[in-house]
């Protein structure tokens, strides 16, 4: 039976066996499988199954269904500890990634994508909950930045290997997918065996939690999910379809993103701690409005590949500021609400993700620029919502409309 260690006693363990070390290990494991899958995806589906914009939209709609069903995590954690569920989900993600190239058809790709997506989304849901439970409010912004940088570092190694060895060794999709997925499985199994089960001080409510005072957080999550689909689904697809990027070229672009992200991510965490969530998110959304309008300009004005690649990098940097949403919720939440609300928020985040990719895939066939102009409008709505966050959010002061109750005089 696994050893259970209260969080307060974990500081007696060696550094490498403490909760923060486990968070870093998981932060390294997940991106290796997921980003290996992502790096090859657009080229693989075009070569193996002749995908067009409509097909890629359908694929990502299927991929987002488990995210929409992330609320099911609440039922699972009644019987399975969150830490165990996170690691089992990593194993599922790794195994599904490893066998992706075994199914080079529309039906096969959709099936294996669904399985890997269950692993990815259930891991992300529980991982967010564990981060907010295991990190103090004071340390969370900077630590989340470092965790983001660690994930970028792991992905950097994967991308470097793909870029340097793809042509040199004439690698196949199957070889790369097997390697990326296999490494994630090995790390997850090691974490299962090497770490005790950590017990957070605040028991989590194991039922669905929807609180009226979290409405702004829910709204921001919804808009984040809708807007993210444009970047995840269509920005990379544009580079392959419009500019003919090969596997090593798209991987080089991802590589540039990662190097910048490794340098910038810790600074993003410090920025959230210094400037607060409202200013940080406002800056992110203004930047995204400009980036998405410029994406449209690539099609409308015929701008070249250099501008498109620059926009892709900027898009990725702004995306990193989304960690401010986590710290905003941590500040306003009841401690016992973190796990169930993480699951509910993931579902809300993926409501638009279920139908937007396939609908926007059809719009893409008529006008790719219109897809990006729509995304700019979504970022504008997010900006308006972000301005409703108070400078110092806390329980009872979740929005600028909810004034904190003054403490009685002594």
C-alpha cells in the first residue's frame, strides 16, 4: 500500500521526493508525448489521410470532447486519489501517442486521438488542482512560471532531436511517436513507484461545485477555450497548408517558441505577482487582438512567411500569461473547492472547443482570414472581462462589482 504523507511533513523528505519535485517531474513528462504528437500532426494527417481544413477541424473537435467531459474527474476522485489519477492519465497519454502511426486512416486517427485526449485532459485537470493545493498563494505565480519553463525545456529536447535527426536518420512517424510516448510512460511509472501519496491539509469537495461568485472566472475560462482553438487548430495548420512547411521546419518554429518560453516563462510568473492578474491578463488580450488581426492580414494582404512565423512566436508568448487565471482563482477560492472547480472549469473551457473547430474548419474553406478576425473579436471580449478583475482579488472581492466587507472596528 502506498505511503501517505501529509503536505506539512513532506519537507522532511529529500528534495527530489517532495511535492514540488513531483510537480516538476510531471511538468517534464506530459509535454514530451503531447508536443511530439503535435509537432508531427499536421504533416502526418495530410500525408497519411489527405486531411483538409474541414478534416483538421473535425479532428480537433473529437480531441476536445474529453476536455468537455473533464467534470467526470469529480466522480473518479471519489475512488482514486488525484495524484494517482494524474499519473495514470499520463500513462494513457504516452501509450496512445506511441501507437498513433499504427492507425493511418481517418477513423484510426480519430480513435487514437480520443484516447490520448482523455489522458491529456484528465491529467491537466488534476494537475491544475494539485498545483493550487500544493503551492502557497505567495509562491504560486513564480513557481507556475518555472513549471511552464520546465515543460518548455523538456519539449525543447524533443523538438531538437526531431529537427536534427528527422532527415539525417530518415526517421519515420512511427519511430518518433513510439519514442515520445514511451518516455512519458517511463517517467509516469517511475513517479508512481518513487513518490509517496501527498495529503493536502484541506479535504476536497467530491461533488460538482458551481458558485455564483466564481462567475467571472467561468466566463474567462469559456473565452480562453474558444480563443485557444484558433491558435491550436489553425495557426500551425496555416504554416503547413499555406507556406508548405515540412516536419523539420515546423519543428524549428516550435523550437524557437520553446527557447523564448524557457527564458520568458519565469518572468511571466514574476509579472503576475508584481502587476496582478487584471493588468497581466489585459496585456495578454490586447496583444492577442493585434496578433489575430495580423494573422488575418497574412491572407488579406498576402504577407509572407517571415511575418506569419513571427506572429506564431508572439502568439505563443502571450499564451503563457494565461497562468494568471490560475492564480486569480487560487486567491478567490475556498480551499476545498479547488479540485471540483478545476474539473468544472475545464469543462467550461471546452464547451466552445467541442463545436468551434469543426465549424471554423468549414469557415476556413471559405475564408481563412475570417477565422482569425473572429479570434480577434474573442480576445476583445476577454479583455472586457479581464477589466472586471479587482487589483487585489480575494474571497468576497472576486470582481470590481463585489466590494470587500470592512472588518469591524476593535
